[in-house]
C-alpha cells in the first residue's frame, strides 16, 4: 500500500499558500496533468466533492481523482478521501508557518488491495515523481508572484 509524502518550504506566508491550494480551481496552474475540474461548490469546506480528470496513468489506469473534503482547518490542513483511478485514497495537505515561509507537506495513502499489490512499486514511483514535480511547480509559481 503506497504512502507518498513530500514536504517543501515555500517562501510565502501560510495564509497565501493555503488560500491558493484550497481553491482547487488553481490546480491546473501547478499540476500539469489536471485537464478538467469539477467542484460541487466554492469556497472549499468540509463536504465539498472534487473531481479532477488527469492525464497521468499507471499501466492502463488513468489516475483521475474523485474525493470529498473530510477535514478543512483554515491555514492548517486539508484532508481528502475518495478514489484515485480505481483505488481508495486519502490525501492530506499540512501547512505550517516557518518564519514568514510555509512548510507544506502533502501525503497520499493509496490502498491497492491484494490483487494489485504487485503494481505498488510502479504506482509509488509515478505518484512520487508527480508529487515532487507539482510541489516544486507550486513553489516556483507562488514565489515568482511575490517577486513581480
């Protein structure tokens, strides 16, 4: 069962980073594989459903995301629960203030089940690369906005 974690420090205040990440309509700006987004309502809060059509694949499984927001703590945490492709997933964003910067930790806990456990290393590799790439892009995007 892959658990993918990645942390990054973004040189922007926690409130700014949180607002940007919590507005899922911004996802295509920092997640290149997001093709289409549907969110049941805005602003984001507990109970909101999010569906993202994504181009990322593992074997022949497209890793679309269909989740509910199950925890929403302003400037602290967003917890999502649902499915990634065909696999149950829990995703968490943790935001911590660090001297004017933000420490952002993203975690994906993917439940592949016994029959698919052989593909766990492949899924882990794809999701680890995706997570690292997207968080680096988020950092670059938010820090470059501050410089303009």
